[in-house]
């Protein structure tokens, strides 16, 4: 049971439970990833901070657990948090502890020995907790400190997620020395009152905001910025996870330092907290994400936890649960309104057995094209589809605003005009099973609308107890040149898809039963009445990297 459905090149632990990525950072030539970990089992509990190190974020080595829940201020668990590198002083971990009374309090830990290249041992401060639950805040809804940023007034700031009267909120704390913290009078940001009220009508609160992230992005290209960067040509991304809808939402806007509360989102993109119109980092299974600034390569890297599609009891029987996404570089689109994401370039070091094709037609007479010559269960594929004519695109019914629902209704095999076309990943030979990743083009009043979908019930023949949702989103792309690209990272039980150069990302997790190992296939398809072409396609088998099976000391020897 242990081996089946394990991934080949995604970050995972040999055994036991893992969830949120914590405190990712680059320090002294080494990438560090901490993560929520249960040392005692494959279900959530006894939460500690496990620690792995890497030089390329592809090959990972384990070192000792960094934080165990052993003290009164974290005895109920060392929950999520972030790392901040203090200039001249080194890294500091800020994390949430569940105290003896189950109250969520914020703690700090620092490396025991800054000269240890792997920073294996961490020391919790005697002053912990450095922030206790503030008055008026529910003691079990106050967690996940963000990376700190330093402002021109000499104060560090961090955000902590919370919730009040059914409104998710981010609270701001300030400190001169990163030790003594004062809560700002103002709420840094919170769900608009009317959003909260309209959702509470359905007896559902907005959920507390977990794992808040806040960072600057440049309006002038891909180059990333340190979390404390300030100046012209900068926008700010505010990201929360909404416990209620289990997804990571973000907005792009402005930040006015002096007012503490003034993060103004771009209101041209729809209600930023509506489950239907909000921008999401990923429209599939992608949770508790966290970014960090990688000064080595001048980029911002995004990680997230991808959970299992089956039950906790299945996980216990299997002995492990949870993987991390492939780290993604993230930057602001030139329209200034949304983020773009792309797998880190180091991932290409795993590519082997390259195959490819150009100008392959996909028509009603030949709707399928098999990509052969690679291990389709563990692969990377980049394809550009060409749409020769957009003329007869189906009309988009204005009521179809919910792209996820649309994916359920007009899935990969519901014939259309321009599409559905795309890839059948993790497919069995005769397509009893497949995880489709597809596009369908509609015509709205004055523009074409591209819908991207993935997942769904065909992804596994396994029935009861396996979650197989359909995911979908609209892709903000103009089809001027009649082309749209797709990249899929396929890894046994997970498919991370990047539509239109990373404008729309969907991660699906599934456990195929037939499309396993060498019996997994990869097809391009078109079930639209109009022809589509594979303008070009390249695919690779992905080699298996070092994945937490050996000790980190190998890195520095
Ligand atoms: N997971 C952690 C919390 C966080 C949640 C606990 C998000 O700190 O809010 O394992 O998945």
C-alpha cells in the first residue's frame, strides 16, 4: 500500500502526515523547507515542523525536526508560520503554538548555531509567546504569522490571520526589534461586510483567514522584490486562505504604510472574496500556500500543500499523506491585475527522453493523438494548440459565471464547437480512466472567452471514498494569434497544469487504478466539431530526484 500512488518528483515525506509548507527560505546557499508534520502517524496531529534542505529545490534531503511541540506555549502543536531573514542577524522563525489552554499564540525560534550550514537545530525564545491572543479575538482563530517586512519608520510588520463576526481578517502587528510586538489599532484588511453577510445567509461563515501572505510585485517585468521593498512601480499581493471554501484567494492592490489598514484591492476584477469571482492562485487542489523571496535568483517562489483525495482512515492504512506542489516562480502579469506562475526552471534538470511533434491536426475524424516514447506516468509536457478559425464559437450564456460548475456540466467529453480540446493525462489505453486538462472557447458579447477545466469523475475507476471534483476557470487571454499553450506536470497521482503561460493553474489529485506505471498513457484530443492543431508539443519523462530519503549532511560534504 505504501508505494502505490506515491509521486516521483513531488516533495513528499517517506512516511507519515505532512501539510502546509512553512518558513521556506534561501540562506547561505541552501534552500530550506519546513512543513507541518506528524512524527507519530499518517493523520493530522502532534504537529511539529519537519525540515528539509536543498541546493536546487528539486533534490531534497531531510534533517532533524526543527520544532517539536514540547513547551507550554506550543504543547498542542507547532502550527504554521514563516521565516524572516533579519539583516545582519540571520533567519527567524515566527510560528503559531497551541498553548496548554488550546489558545493560539505566536512564538519565535532562531537557529542554535548560525555557522551550521544546514541550520539543523532551532532554539525557541524564553520570551515566548511573543504575542498572546488579543482581547476580542477568538483564541482558536488567531494564527499563521506572515513573513515580516521592514518599513521606513524602522518598524517590522507581520500579519496574523483571524476572524470576527463571520468576517475573515488579517491583523497587523509591529515591532522595532522583532521581539516586542504591538497590535495596530486598525484591521489591516478584512472581508467586506456585505460579502460576509451574503454568505452568512446560507448559514456559512466566510471562514477564518489562514496562512495570510503579503508581498510586493513589480509592474516592470518578472524580477521579484524582497518583502520589504518599497518604491514606484510596485503593487502588493494580499493572499489568504478561506477555510470555508478551502482555497487560496488573492488580490492585487496598493499599500499605504502610514495608515496600517489601507490595502486597497483592484476592484475591477470582481468581488475578491466571492467563491465564484475571486482570483485564485490555483483553481484545483492547492492549499495553505506560502511564498518567499529567493535572492539568489531574484524571484519569488510559491509553494502549497496538495492533500490526498481519500479518507484519513485510508491514509493511516497507507502510512503517509500529503505532498507539496512543485515550487513555482510567480510574477505580476503586464496587465497589472493578476499573477503568472511557472514551475521553477531547475525542474528541467529532470527531463529526459524528449519527444515532440508539430502541426498535428486533431479533427472529428481523428480526435486523438497519442504522445509516445515517454513514461507518461511521470512526465512534463508543453503544448501549444492552434485554433484555425474562431468564427463559429458557441455563445456563452451570461448566466454561466461559475467556471467550476461549467466544467462539471461541459466536461472534456461533452462535444462542443471549438473544444473541448487538450490533454488526457494519466489515461488508460482505452480511456476508461483519464485526467483531462482542456480548453473550450466561447463567444461573449465583444470577446472570446476561454474556459479551462480539469479533473472529474473519469480520473479514477475507484468509486466510493475518492474525491474526484471537476475544476474550472476562465482564462484571461486574447486569442489574437489563435493559439493557446498548456503545460502539465504529470506525476502518478497529481497533475499540475499551467494554462496560457501560467495565467490559469489547476492542480488535480487522483488515484488511477489502470493508468498506473507503464500502463499510463498521454493523449492530445479534440472533441469540438471544428479542427484544432497541435502547433507544437514537447514531452519528457521526468527522472526521480533525491526525495527525503537521505540526510541533508550529504549536501555540504
Ligand atoms: N494548518 C495549520 C494551521 C493552518 C492550517 C495546522 C492550514 O496553522 O491554519 O496544521 O492548513
